[in-house]
C-alpha cells in the first residue's frame, strides 16, 4: 500500500495588495476546494496563514464555512504555523511560540479543530526548532527530503515520519518528496502515478509526503488553465480514487495515530534546495547578501525587546493590556517572512512588502514607548542597532525617529514618521543577481514541454517587458541619505543612474567620530567628524545635525588640512527616499536652486529642502530589475536627488553650507 500524505500551504503576505488576495482566491483557493468537494474520498491537510484567514473572514466568510464542513467530515486536517508566516528561527523564541499559539487559537475558533501539525515557513529548519514547536503544543511538521540528504538519507528510501528532539522536546518530521514537488501539478498526472507505482514496487508498504504552495494550483503562470480548465486536479484526484486498492490518502494526524516513527534523526540547518542556492547554503546568509534585510531583521529584534518590556510594564498597571496586545500584534505582523529574502519571488525587492514591515515596526515601537514612558520619549541614544559592532545614533522626537550611522559616512539610514508609520528611507541598492546574466543573454520564456506539460516557475526565464537588460546598473554603496560624494568635472543624472562617476574623496563610507550629542534649545543636536582625503589632499568633514519634530537642520563644514595645496571639487550630497513623485520619475537637472520639494503621491506628504547656498540638483528614479514568480521585472523603488556645490578651498581654508529638510 502507498500511503500518500498531501498538504497544501496557502499564504498571502502582510502588506500585499487587496486585489492580489482576491485574484489568488478566485484562481486558486476557491477552485481547489470546488474540486476537492467533488472527491470526498481524498483526504489531505490544508494550511492557511493568519494574514490570509483574516482576509478570508472579512471578504469570503462562506469559504471558511466550507472548510469547516470538510474538517468536520474528517476529509481535511488543518495545519498551524506562525500566524503571519515568520521564519521561526529568525525571531525570538517567545515570539515564535506566541505566533504558533495564536494561529492554533484561530484554527480552533474558525474550524473547531485542534491543530497538531505545523507548516514550517520555507521549510527553514534549525536544531532548536523542536523546542519551539513543542512549546506551542505541536507535534509534527513537513520538511524536504533534501533536509534528510544532509545526514545521509537517500530520498527514495524515506518513508513515514521521523522523530527528533532538542533538549528533550520531541517533534516529528515528514519528508516531502522533491520529485513530487516538481511533478505536481506541472507534469502529466500519469507520471506521478508511475512514480508512486515504482515506489510501491520497491517497497510494498511505503508512505510518501507531498507539501507545497496552494498558489501553484491556479495562481502561478499558466496554471489556472492547466489545473482547472484542462482539469489536471480533477483527473489527479479521480485517478487516485480509481487506484484506491493500492494508493490511500490520509490526513497526517490520522496516519500518525496508527503508525510509529521510522527512526530517530537530527537535521542540521537547512531549507529546500532552491532556497539554499539563493541564500548561499544557509538562510541567514540573506542578511549578509542584502544589508537591507539585516537592517530590518535587527530592528525587528530591537523592537521585540521593547515590546516585551512594555508588556511587563502593562501587566502591573490597569487598563494598558489592550495597548500592549496591539503592540505585539504589529510586531508579529512585522515578522512576516516575505520581505526578509529573495529568490524566484520578489520578496525584498517589493517596496510595499518592506513598507509593511517598517510600518508595523514603527507602530509597535511607538506603542511600546508610550507604555513605558507615558509619552513619546524624546532623546538621543547610542545603540548598535544592526549588530555590526559599531553604535548607531538615534534621535527621537515627538513625531519622528532619525537613525544615523557614524561608521558609514555619518549617513541617515532611516527616518520614521511615527503618525503615518512610514520609513521615508525604506530603500534598496541595485545589486547584481545571477538571473541578470540570463537577461543579458536574451533568454526567452520556456515553451511548454512535451506531453502537454507546463514549466514550473523555477524553470521559467521570462522578461515581463522589453529593455530590462538596459537597466542593469549596480550601486557602489547603500542608498541612504546624507551620502557625500566629491566629484571632478561635470557629472549628470545619467552618470548617477549608471553608477559610472568617479569619487575623488574618501568620505562616502568613512568612519566618523561623534563629537557631541545633546539637547540644545528646542532641538536635539548631533555633531560628527571624519578625516579623509579630497583629490589626494588631507581634509576634514564635519556634519552638525539638528533634529526638530518634523525634520532636520544640517551644517556641512569642509576643511582643507593641506598647508600648501588648494582643493577644488564638487560636493554632491545624496538623498534617497522611498516615495513616488510623478514629476521626478524621469531624470533631470535643476540649476541654481535654493528650494527643492518632493511630493509623495503614495502617502500624501512633501519633503522640502531649504538651502543656504544655491545648488544644482540632480534627480532620478531608482529602479531595480528583479525576478518574481511572474517573470523578471522592473520595480520602482523611490527617488534619488543629489545637491551639488562647488567647493573651492585654499590651503588650510574652510567651506560650509547649511540646509533644512522638513516633512
């Protein structure tokens, strides 16, 4: 007998557009259940993340009622998981347990079912996982057969489930067949049945697990016609029923209740094979490959600590429990995994997903600060927020947080607008990706394979529009604000877009010394200085920052330290904002400006610059070229502007400029 254990994972991320939820429902979630209801002998497990369940409860409550009936009839098992689909290994254990318990409670509420299985997001596994999952009352989950290959198991020798533990906390793992993951639903149904028959011939009593994304059944490219119009899913279930004499579908809970574990196993750090390729072998390497991910992740950890402190404070004072729960809810939403990695899905490159992370982090932190201090704390603090061994400087005002990085050019890398929950500097630099070579080689979409099969998104190389190979430029530094270039000769917008200008100064990513941080009059002041070179001559650059409630005052002082030689260079101060201004989406240059304004059409606010000295202003859109399940695409990330001043300094002379930025 072949026991086939079948699990479908359905998810839409926090921050995704409502029309995407609806399209997924119409093309995937609803039609899958339509077909399943026609085949009552087919048993399987379903997993819906909390963000998706919340949306379904609001927009399609009747759909949830249908799921409840399938559960009540014993045809469907519901898997739990982290409520907002976090990578459990990347968040504090207390948050991981809390998210799992929250989804278990929601499943009980909606479906009257006590979940014992957990969907492990992106199958990211680390040895501590059994302790976390067992603490939430869960007993088993699914990983890939490639996880087992790392400790010497051959995929086709795997069967049933395997027992593991961490410090005595037990958990069971079902190995998902990668071969089936690629075959279902892309290959002909007969090929899957042939594979099951071969496994049955090799081992008369074998248990095979399949678990993968529900969106591949209708939402992924070409799959709706294939799965539903051409009836792949119906035929698959029908053939399983026709072969019930030797193929049996069971829920995981049902199978586990009548079988013992195959053997003990200890799995190292792992994920599915493609994820390991994207992350250079270990999921946490995304935080090395993409500094933007590391920054979001470390801010999440920092805010998690503040929320926990606030929750303890709230427990001692009547009436603060609701605010503490709201802070934790926003924290959990900020832990949704989608923006914390990039592979065949857009992930990190999707501005709206990063924005959702920051919005929830800002809201969680603001609520936590209120609980601890009774008001927004206003202060300057030094914290190693990104865990790189060097302290960042944070200025907190009533309505804003300003984050400065002294060891990276004294740049401004985050600007939180608290009332809107918006990080104005939610940016990403343009990086070379492996699929860019395919684009340069003018790769085209794969044609449908023989036997009427379709290509998986892992095998498709599709450009969603013409000319993307002409946009493959890569940045030399992170896209923060107050990034300082010293330039020779004329430099235009195209030079910045194509990253082809030459630096003649060493201050762009220099390490600055913090000279002073204090409150002066009605604002907070931060002064930082660095020694470096301009055109090979010794120089010193001092930045004096003043923070008020909705902006900054900035003073630059450039000092020629050479006692004999003059310096003549163009200072370009670069700003990058996660905004959309229709008048700035085409590159341009403005001459002799003392005022400049960016109007954000996304959120309805303006960023204004008032300059003491006239400047030439270069502006251009920041656009990335990244892969997604629908193909390689251009993504608008924000607006970059560079203010240019001629710095003409005699030996041992100084030059300065003042400007103000306000929202």
